[in-house]
């Protein structure tokens, strides 16, 4: 069993946490003041709360990284996972939470083996866009809708950045550690 937690940061979407259906044992992370509503609408999920003074997604990411250590963050509105390889006529949609959880845990294990602290999935929407040699990269970024961290002193988000924090953390980790996965 790995130390990885699959965490869904959410805010005022207690009735629309789509990502919880994708994986096994998701944790929803919300402000203290929203906990009761989230528990009411998501009884099958563990709800972890942060102080109400942690406002905004970027401070929430910093709080979650410190709190959980090793985690995969899935945005609450992620509703589908697709593979880049499929037969002609197939959609590539993966529906089994066991399979999606296994993919996430396998990526985490690879990150541990390679001593990489920021990892995640491609934003390529087509197999022809994917560079199979670019997985260990100095030039790519990881989209914020599904990325993970192995927490260390270099993993933090600049809270002055209001948008595109995924670009920022990808660039920052490549600057500090020279790699992401």
C-alpha cells in the first residue's frame, strides 16, 4: 500500500463533485465552514477540512501538500479519463475506478523510483500529439486538473500567482530539480 492520497480540492460544489466517481477512496478537501454540506452530499467520501482562512485554490494546494505529503490532486469537475491508445472506433474512455486508481498509483511509484516530486498527466487530446520520449521532461508542463506531488522543500505554489499555477509549478520544479514526470 502506498502513501499516496487521491485528493479532490473543492469549493462550493458540494453537489457536483464528479471526480469522486473516478477513483477508489477519494478524499474531498474543503473549508471547515463547508464540511457539513459536503458530508451530506458525499457520504461515501472522506472529507478533510482546512481552516476557512485558506482562501483560493493556490493556498489550498499549498495546505494540502503540507497536510497530506504525497498526493494526487483531481479537480472536482474532472468527469472522464481517457487513454491515448485505443482501437479505431473506440472512445478510449476508462470507466473502472480500480483501473484509474491503478494508473495513478503506478505513476506515483514511477515518480518515487525516479525521485521526481511533481508528476501528472498530459494535456494531449490526441495520440498524435503525444511525444513518447517526453515523459521525463525539461520542456513540458503538467495540467492542474490532475497532478500530484511528493512533498519536499521545493514543492510550493507562489500564492501571488492567480492563474496558471500549473504552468508556474511545472517551471519552478524544472528550475529547482530539473525534472517532472
